[in-house]
C-alpha cells in the first residue's frame, strides 16, 4: 500500500519503516548513548543570555501578503507567507517540548508574536508525531484559524483523538500531493522514526514536505538522517528557491536519523536548493552539542561548498526568492560562553 508501510501480521498494528535501511532509530546502541549522556561535559548547553529575536508585529501579520517570505519561529516551527496564504510547519508553541509541561526540554526564547495575532492559516504541515514537532496544546490553540492540517499517514489519528474535525485533516503517503488554493503540498520520503509513547513505535509515518506556489517553491525537511532520497526529491520536485533543513539535535551515534550539519548542507545541494535556512536548532536542548554548534558547523560547511546559507534571528522575515545574506548572530554569544566556561574551569582547577 504505502512506501513506508510494512505488511505484517493482521493481529498486530502495521509498522512503517525506512526504505533502504535496516531498523529505524538505532536502539542497539542505547547503552553507548546512555554512557555518553552521563559523561558529557559541555561549555554551553543553553544560552547564558537572551538570544537575539525580532518580535513580529500584529499589524505585519494582519496586512495582505505583498511578497513571499518565511519567518523562523523556533526549532522547526516556520511561518510561510506564499501566494497570499499563510502556512505553518510543525508548530510547537508550548514552553516545553514534552508530554507534560512541568518537565522536559524548556524553550530558550519566547515566541516572537502573540498567538491571537495570527491570521487565517491555509495549512498546518506536520512532519511526524514526536513531541518537538507535534504539540497538542499548539494544535488545539490554532484549530479555529486553520483550514487544513496536512500530515503523514496515521498521524491524523492523534488529531482526531484531540477533537480536530476529520474533514480538516489530510493524510498523505510519500509522494502523494494535496492542493490548498494555489499551493501544492507533497509529502516526501525521510529517514527517521515515530512514536509518542513506549508502545507505539513506528505506527505513524514521517515525512518531509515540498511546498509549491506561484511565487516560489520551498522544501521543509522535518527530521531525517542523510540518505539518497534527497537526490531523488531534488530530481522529481526541485529545484527549490529555499530549503528549510534540519540542523541540530545530532550525534554520530544517531546520525542515521538526524543529519550532522555537514550532511544537512549536502542534503540542500542534493535537493537543488538555491538558499538554505538551518532549522531544528536554537530553541530546545535535545542533544549533547553546545547550542550554537549546529549553526557554526553549517556555516563552515556552506562556505566550503559555496552554499548560500541564511541564518536569520528568530522572528526576522526572509524573502523566499531573494533572501538576505547570513547573519552570524550567534558568534558573539558563542565567544562569551567559551570564555566563561574557560574561566570556570580554571577556577575549579585552582580549588583542587
């Protein structure tokens, strides 16, 4: 039936899987991962000062869209204005990326806008059902403004259970498309996994998304390890004016399901992208690297590969067709964090 669907025993819930990859998330090295977390020493797991942010005025969101643009809202949440419509990707607006709001990864920064200022939303696009991409509180808060929720296969079951009307939910398999006005949304293959609890591993599909309108074409990666599928997507659906590529929460031990920054840049090249915005960073602490490392490594790789990298502060508008040059806004904060860590280490050494 579906590219990702495993035909299993009728007694059990069918599972999805990654094409060309054995297993999914590398559970076999869980002991190595646990040891790494226990031993990890980081200079800056989170920012020591507020990160730069531009607040998006309500009037700006209310006015008719005069030019195609995107706004980074944090992590993988992006607001897209295209063909006069508003689209949101993976809206996670809660304080924590967690099944509960009293524990779990906490936001580094507030939202750059008030939820009440959002206009009518043509489509909310979901890449998969992990808590840092599918947030129940955000979905329910947005419901009245949203025309369609576009999700991979079986993810719609979560939304229906939360009370979202069935006729607002569109579930797609890889390579299937759906139109909302002049916008065409195509679910694309990704190399990841799914599940929100202990017993529902890989029971819903994961995907990236190609979003095409009259005014431009965007690729949103969702979460994925680097794989040959990016070249196939580029051949079938590219080139893209702008790619929104996962660049964060990575580690060599789980690189099959989360790209390293250098691989993110290569994925952009494979996709035939003209400019790249690294996402999935600078909002939550979800791995073992310093918070600024994804942007620093992506910037270095982009320079070496002659890739046009766009690194806006949260809330800044980025033109889809003619994006501005990269802003290395994190570097002053990075230098301050490393100096502070070195001073603390020297102080601890003197006390020994």
